[in-house]
C-alpha cells in the first residue's frame, strides 16, 4: 500500500522545502491541480530531479487531448498522470496509449462519476493502471467522504489498482486501510497537521 | 462578437512571438489547457502584462476547489477562467463567488455535458457570465463539430453569453457566425493556417 502526498496549495519553493523532511515517509509526490496551475510542469520536473527515488504524479485531471497532455506530464518526469473518468472514452484511451509508449501509468479520477456499476468496468477495460475515488474539496466542505465510494468501487474492479482521496487524516486512515486500497492519497491531513512530518510518519506506519 | 485565440501547443516564448503580429486581430487570448500545464499561470501573467489591452482567459477547466483555483487565475491577471459544466454545482458556485469578489468573469465549458435541456438552465442560474459549447480535440478526431451543439445551447439560454469552440476555421466560421454567438474561439484554424496573421484577420472580419 503506497502513501501519496498531494501538494495543492504550496509554491514550488515551499513544496521543495516541505519535502526535505517528509520525503522518507511517502511513496508518491502529487503535483496537485492548483499547484500545477501555479507552477506548471516545472514542478514535476524539479521534484523528480530532486527525489528520483520517489514516484511523481501530475494531477492534470485531463479532460481532452489525452495523448498530448499525458505526454507533457511524462516528458517532465511524471510517473503517473490523472485523467477524468467522466470524460470522453477517446481521451482516456489517448492517455493509455501514451503511457504505454513511455512506460508510465494512468490514474483515472472518478470525481463526479455517478454510476460506478456502469462506468468502472468500461474504464478498467481501457487498460488504465489505477482507478481513484475522490471526494473533491468542495464536496468535503458539504460533509462528504470517499469511504462509501471506495467500498462501492471495489465491487466493480477486477485487477486494476485502486486509490482513494478526499480529506483522509490520522483519525480516519484506519477505516480506509481496512478496505485495502493500493494507494492512499493524503493532502491536508499531512500538510495542515500541527506536525506534518510526524503526521506523514504516522500515516505511513498505518499502511504497513 | 469577440474572437478568442486559443493557444494550446506553444511554449510561452513561442506564444509571445506569435502574438506580436496577431494581437491586433483578436479580442481574447486563451491560455489553453496544455499551455497552462506547460507554463503554469506565468503564461497568463506575461501575456496580460505584454498586452493589457487584450482580455486573457485561463482555460483551467476547473473541476474542484472552485474559489481557490479561480483566484489563482484571476490573481495572475486573467479576465476569465473556465470551469467544467459537468462538475459539482458547489465548484461552479465557488468560481462565481470568486469572480464577483475580483470583478472578473466565469466561462462554463460544456464539454461532455450530455443533457443541455437539464443542465444549461441550472448553470445559467448560478450567475455565470458565459456558457461555451466545446467539441474536444479527441472528439474532433472522431469527426464531430460543435455546430449542432451551439444551435441546441441557444434554445436553453436566456441572458447569459454564449461561446463556441472546436475546430472552427476560415471555411466554417460563417456557419457559426450565422448563429450569433458572443464569442468564437479559434485555435488551429489560425495557428496552423499557412498564414496565421492572414487567417486571424479574415476570422476577425467574418465576425463584424
């Protein structure tokens, strides 16, 4: 089970500073969508160059031009790129084709996908590497969590890896681990903790 | 009727070079999604600083964290930011609230929205400024155009402005102009023309 640190609201300078102490406790560094808007794929490039032993995920949330946008992320050094599950099949297929060319991985983000029973088997059949349930920040404000979504997702997947994101913290991580996802994605639960390094260490320990 | 130039596949240096000759013929410069992934919001900042007389749109295709991501774009100087019509209502509302705070505009991109009759009136009621029909690049490859979508959109809008994007070029622009959109968005139709400046000039003339 891998721990993915989602960096959303930091500058590239701040992110590199935070990673100095946290990097031993995480497996994947996520350049989150707002971070990507702020810094562009240079963030992926610098994080990968600084921590080649870590995997880097570019949370581009691709909605169109799948092959082209995936290539932008992979060329910068990303091991994973995200594409939205609600988008056109052609876009997801484009990402998968590009990933296969560059020997990288595609994570599909199910944010706002309503019918898992219908959509998940179609997405898995495209050959994606990971399917992630994700309760967005705006939905979290409305009190939702991704726990039920993770349970439901696991009913419809066969061999694809599964990830979960959306407000997971030290108090709740055990509930998610019990459902045996392949990747647990944590952002604020680490970065906004009183002691981010201790929080990362605790989260990592909870996964083992 | 405004002409929006979508810049998708250029570097920031190339974009600034292209704009030197094209800027007199366009109203809005779009920092397209792949361009944003490549260069981050620095692209918005530099284009707005160089051409303060033009409007700049940041095609962030916001899917979550509406207020936060819209602010990133507006703070960099964007006059418009895009949010996806298929996303959560809370995210669109977050963008609108942020736009009102900063006196900027929100464009909703209907890419992959299937039921216009149901979704368009809801989106308009949130107080967005523009609703755009958009045939994605991957869908264009499959032979689709946004012409029928524009006709359909206009049946369901009241006062909101309307935009159209998706493979429009010098041969087809007349068909779109006949439907009287407020903004016509052109990318490859200008940037991949044999003579981009002549193409921009011709497109602009077609709108008047």
